C-alpha cells in the first residue's frame, strides 16, 4: 500500500478529536472520521450519550483552547458564553459549607457542550488541511507484523482503506483501541478504576438576574455520609443548567416531584429554591457513569508506531468534576508541541506527557471519590492521613479566602493539588479550622453544622 507522508487520521469528531486535528494541521493533512452525519449546524450529536448533560470548561482548559485556537475566547463571548469569577460569582459548598467569597482574579467560561463543540468544529473545518469524513473506522492497517500502523479500514466504500502515517483514536469510552491492539498481538495496558456509580440528571431553566442572589453558579459537593450533590451554571441564551447527582447509585430521578425532593435534601437550599423559582425549558435527562477508568499506556515498554489514544479513550473521569473537556484540550496542546519535533517515538513521548496531565486531574477526582469508604478503589494509609488534612482544609476555606482561592485554582486545574499542602497553607488550615469549628453547649467542636444526615 502506498503511504502518503504527512497524512493523519483522527477517529472521532469529539472535542478531543477536533482538537487533535487542529494540533496536527500544521504538519499533516488530516482526515477526521466521524460516524455521525457531518453537519455545520448546532446539533446534539447522537454519538455523545451525555450530550444534554451539564459540561463545564475549566480555566486551564480554556487557556489550552485559546492557545490551540487563537481568538477562541472572543468567539465564545460573541456566542454568549458567560464569564465569571469562580470564587466571587459562584459558590462552592464543601462538606455543607460555602468557601469564603472574594475576588480571585480568575475567570471561568460558562458555555454549553453543544455550543462549544459547534464553535470548535467551525474553526477546525475551516482549516485548509483538515477534512471531516462521514465514516466509521473498522480496524487498523499495519505492517511489520503489527509493529507499525499505516492506516485504517473504513465503512466508506470510496475509501475502504485510508493510508496514514499517524492514527489517533479519540472515540471516547467506546474506543476499540484495546481490541485492535489485542488483534495485533501488541501489549495492552493495565488500568486504574474507581467505582463511584454516579447517577446524574440535568435540566435547563430560564435564567433571571435575581436568581441565586445574582450569582452565576454554585456547586454542592457530596461528602462522606452524604453521597449527594448538585450544581447550577448560568449558560448562554439566558439559561440555567441544573444538575443533581448521587454517588453509589443514589438516584435523583427524572420525576419533577422527586427531583425537587432530592434538591431539598441537600445541605443548602439554593438549588431547590432555584428550581422552584425558575421556568423549566426542557425535560430532565439522566445519565449513569459507573466508574472512572484510566489506561496506563505510559507504562507499556513498546507501542505500535503511528498509533495513539487520547481523550476519554485514555482516561475517563467522574463527570461531576468537569475535567474531561479540559484534559482533552491540554492533551491536544501537548500533541501539537510533540509533533512539531517529529513523529519518531511519538506514542511513548505523548503518553508520558499525557500521564502528567492526567495525574493532576486524577488526584482530584479519584482522591475526592475515595473519601467515601464504600467506593471501590485503592485506599492507602497515606490517603487517610491526607484526607484528614483536607477535611480541615475544606473547613478552614469557609473562613479564609486565600485557602478558598487555592482550592478554586486546583479545581480549575491551574495549580496541582499539592498547592493545598504548602507550608504557608498548613498554618492557615490549622488556624482557620479552629475558627470555623462551631462549638456545642459544652464547648466541644462540632465536626459539621450543616444538618446533613446520612442517606
């Protein structure tokens, strides 16, 4: 088979796939294979089962997008995206308490998943060297007994075999990469798995300026003994996206009365009040996410040349942390920089960098879920010590804006979680947790005054 140098095939026009195409467009002619109908319209793709659920773009993800797509922040604002200060205009409720509100100097971008994907696709489709083709990948084409991937087999009768010197799998959790690698006799990676069994329900409401006392969003995080949570985000076109979620199979339901009862069971009344005050715009939709799964390609000693996996196909996170799109953008940025230096040994080089990106997100998501002793995953003595400290950190952050700002920076993936255990923060946590702890009638600390019980 003739191999056209400089051609890359990206499987899947997901956000990860589109950004991979953008990253490769300077060095390759890129074909993006997408099984959903090709369209430039703003639609909800069938291939994205969570397409109607709430998605968030973290600050670090927005920075990566702006670097990959110069001027993209302006595109988002022009399309109605809402810019907010996440510590001032939104409220994080941790363990039933609000972190201290204060100007953080940070900016978060509130935009719906369909709008974001549509804008990214418009930019990518306009590129001279990128083509989106309506077809599905059936398998890999290889040489040298599977050591080198040279293209893909497709469902398009016009191009049943599509040659490439690089194939990128961005098909998400439904990826067949492990199956294909197994067929080649190649090594497949071990995985890490945290089984939180989250069920979440999203519904959209009409936004009004007076809702939530003028705030543009909130998050009520679950905590041990209370595996329920929720969030509201002010999006474009004057709408709220409201999500309710439960861990370990706690079901918010899509029945209106049961949804409201679930919201009222949260340790703060904000979400329930919003749902009662705002006009519903659609029917609630439910999604179940059984586990966060990470595939450790970075630990393999050998990789087939010319093939790599990224996005949710590489690591899928508990969606309540909102990390997926941002991690995909950061991986695409890393891919761009790596390819500019050549494609020799690219898979191993990419997986090493991607692992560092994933490490930061995984530490927050998996670490947060493993606070719950009922959730299956690897618990270590260090985890227990660290979780004890972070319990006090969350408590102190409700009275110390500096601790609150660092938490927001970590949640937005701007700094690593280790920033919360810096020497200066240790002292603040000790002092702040003492100030924040309420006292009972005997003068003893009460660990949680939110009134939240077990579920």
